[in-house]
C-alpha cells in the first residue's frame, strides 16, 4: 500500500531486508572497515533491534556506529549493541541545562538520567560522541556553560558543538520570529556552516561570549579525542 504524500507514516524495513542491503553494499565496497547508521535510530524498536543485532553478528561482522537516544538505553539494549559490534554511539545532548532542553528543545530527560545511561554505554566499551548546540533562543551565558560542565562529567570520547539554526517550518523558527531574534532576509544564505557564528540575535548574552564559548568547548572535545587516541595507541 502506498501512503499519500500528505499522510504521516514511518517505514521500517524488515530485519532481513536491512541485513541484505548491508551485505550487498559490502560486496560492492569490500574495502569498508566499519558501517555508520546515521539516518535511523536502530534501537527505537527493541524487538526489531534484538533480531537485527542477532543477524548482524552472524552475518555482517563489521564494527558499526549508530545514533542513540537516552530514553532508549537499557541494559539489554546495551548488551545487544556490544555483542553485535557497535563501536560508537552518537547522542544529541543539545544542552547541559535542563530548562533549555525541556522548554526549548522539548526533550524531557534529566542530567541524572543522561549520566546514568551513558555510563552504561561506556562500561560496555562503546565509544560515546555527544552532539551539542549553543546559542539557543533565550539561552544565558550561565546555561551555556552548563553544557561544558555536563560534558566534563560524561567525559565523552568525541564531541561537537555547533550554533543553533532556526530552520524554517519548525516551532523554534516561529519562536525566534515572534521574539524578534531572526536576522534580515539574505543573512542565512551567506553562512556556509553552522560553526561560523550564531544564527540568531542573542537576547541574554553577547555574541562575543557565545563565540568564545564555542571555541572553548571545541577545544575541550579536541583534547578529549587526542587523549583517547593516544591511550589507544599505547
């Protein structure tokens, strides 16, 4: 059955089809050393992932990297990730401040939960990469620095920190528009990357403070990754 273009639907391939697709790609590109599943949340459906992990272990046999969400992490899922060869997981931490995550990002997990779930992943020997955003609407300088402090508690192996982007059609774009935080037409076309400068007018901190912090947290991730790679070499 074909869904109409205006319908809301979520397509999930069968485990057999997903494994066959990966195997076909590996035959085409035999030099591949690891696989990255970046467009899908493999662990969203626990029953599906349990079977995928079993078949992947039996057939594919390559280390892989995938996205994760804190609320999907359980001891059973972590064990399946480990056994099936998961090498690294990417987590959208977004902000280290719970108010920003709840009221701006609509993500309602606590810092305590984040630390507990990521500790489980790290204990299983799986690398962690946190994905962070700074320069949110209404974010203060103190809230921004909480992002660095939470990352320091997590001690991820890798991390990134980019400026918030008010994508058109989203609730956050409407929020920024209503608060007068958007720049004039043509401003966004000039920016080539989301690490160049803040994308909105900052209401609770200076742009200089935001840029300085982006450099500071990026340096933290650089040192974390460097130390981790040196430890692996030794």
